[in-house]
């Protein structure tokens, strides 16, 4: 080989090496670029919020969330309902309307009512067939954004029976519905040695507090969902989880009691039945030997279990918008004994003797009349003796000291009017109560918890004021005898159908 050929061969080899070096460098640069791009994409992905509903990423739900500066997250009630297995409607469940300041969400098991500017959620268990609502509180009231009702994520959890976890470090939100959680634990409990889960809707809600109501085919118990540790032994004939209190009503040998998650007995297991009447009042309805009474959340007796019945059937008074028949006008408990009705307050004091045949007016011959139990703005209830009617206030007193033929409600154009008939004459109840000053005295009583004696005095003074306006010759007399005479005269107007000049 000559020198020329050798140089050519060396040059060719060098060029090949250089090309290889360039290719290697290019490949390295590409790899670096890919790593950089991937790293950047991962960084971007980490900064973008990701929302998962039942372990499925859901961009639609993410777009519904409204983040406030204080960290509160709001969700639109109607828009999120379908994603959580609910239907949403305007108005109230028991009072259907197109009122967009209220709404209710519904499944086959439960209804939850929400109202603008209120943090109270009224819930009705459709499985139980009762007309009495329970309620829970949200951390903040319902608010309106662009004409739509929004609730916080705390409200969402309580209204829709879901969990909500916000992992700020990984910028992810995870939402689970109760049915999904229950299905995910169906096989797990077998590993814990149980044969199944309670299928009662209220018991399923215990999963939202990381608890499971389990069965061994014969008895029921409660375990920790995370590790299977025992909360209540599997030895009870029946268990009912109480969403509001977080306790469990348990049954053994046909007797009921209440046990907390700390295993402490709150109410001894010796009642034939137990039902939560009202959480704010802290009262349970109990029965023993077909007699009914009331106890507080600690098991202390408020009303002895010696009554035929406690509470009225509010299904007969649908237009009254009542949420419970156990406590009326905030503080009165209707109690029946020996087929006569009386009234107790929530402290267990008897305000009205057992003398009334019933509470409420049931319309019959008057086609325009609607059944009536309470007049809410005036905090009075309708009471009946011998088919004659009167009104009772929160102190158990009669603001109108008379009995009339009818006290009923008429609804026209969505407006409610309260009327009473006496001696073939019809009176507007609200106008008459206004003349007696009942609204003012009721408001004062509610705001200041005025005693019965003070309320009596206020009503007498207001009755006198009305009478003084209508009976000129007595307008300046203030002694007790004259007050009583004027009060009688005022109520005789109804009884006798006489209208005085100026009234």
C-alpha cells in the first residue's frame, strides 16, 4: 500500500469516528431533552389539581370547585348531584315548588333539604317510612353564586354522604360515595372473620367515620374499617348507627339502649324502643310496656314513660311545612294520656293538662279549608275540645280566650291565609292576633326565654291595649279588674259574633 492510499484510509476512518461521535452526542442530547421534557411534564402535572371520584379521575367535577381565599372550597349543589348518585330539585321535598332559594337532593334511601343562608340540613330517611326529619349542621351556610346554590365540602359530605380528602402536597382531591366504599369492603370483612355487612342504609353511613356494622349471620357488631379492630362486640340482635350523635342504638333480647364508640353505655339496655326526637334539645323518645316517655342524651328521665303517645302525625298537615311532630313551635311536646292531650316543654315541665281531644284542625265539609296544626309566625298551635277550637302559645296559654267553630288554612296563589269561624262569621286569625299583640309578645318570649308568668302579663297588656282602642270609655282605666273585663269583652266578640265600632 502506498502512502496515498494509507492517508485516504486514515481520513476515512477519522471521518467515520467523527460521525459516530456526533451521532452519540446527538443521541445523548436527545435523551437529555427527553428527560428534561418528562421532568417538566411531571412538574406541571404535579402543579395541576387532579380530582378523583370513586378512584376515577373526573375533570368535570374539578371544574365545579370554587376555592375561596380562606381555603374553603364550595361546590354547586345541582351540578354535582349526578356525579354523586343523587337527583336535585328546587323547593322542599315535602312542599314542592320552584323556589330556587331552596333545594333537595334525593336517592332511593334519603332526602336532604338545603336552604339559602342556612347551615342546617334536614334529612328524611325514606327506608323508615317516617315523616319526621333529622338534621345535621354544616360548617358554613348555603350561599348563592351566579344564581346557583353552593355548599362547602363539609356540607357536601353531610348532604350526599360522601368523604372528601384534599392532599395539598400532591395537589389531589379524592371523593368517595358511600355505596362505593361499602362495595370496596365487602370482601375485606371476610378476612376479618365476619360474614357480611349490615344492609341498613343508616348503618352504611358508619363507613364515613371509618366504621363498619358487621354481622356473623346471627348477631351484629361494629369494627374499625381500617384494621378490623373491634369497637362493639358482635353480640347484638340489632344495631342502628346514629349519624347525628355518632352513637349506636343497640338491641339485645328485645330491649334497646345506646352505646358510644368509646364502648361506654349512655342509655341502659332496658327500653322497648328508642328514637332520637331532637338533637338540639337533646331528647330521645322511649317506650316501655306500650307506654311512652322522654329521656335526655345521658339517659336521664325528662317525661316518665307512662303515656299513651308522644308526638302528632304530621302527615295530616303537609301544608304546614313541619319537620317533626315530636316538638312543635320549638319547645312544645304533645303528649296523650287516657285519650286526652296535654303539652310539656322540652325541660319536662307540664304546661297544659290532659284536657284536649286533639291538636290540629282536620278539614271536612269546607272544600277550601286546609288542615292546620300551627301558625308558625305567631308560634301558636291549634287545639280542640268537643269539636271546638282554640290556639295555644309556647307557654301553653290561650292568646284568644275562646273556642270557635273552625280554625283553618286557605291557600290561594301560593299564599297562605289563616281563618276562623265563629257564629257564622269569619275572622282573619293573623289580624286578630296582631290586635292582641301576640306576634310581638311571642317574639320577645322566644328571644329572651321569658317565663310563663311574664308571658301571661304581656298578653294581658296587649289584650287591654286592643280593647282600649275599641272601647273609648275604658281607655284610661288600668286596674286589674278592668283589664279582665276588657279581655273578656275582646273574646266575646268572637264567641258572640259582635263587631265593635272601629274594629
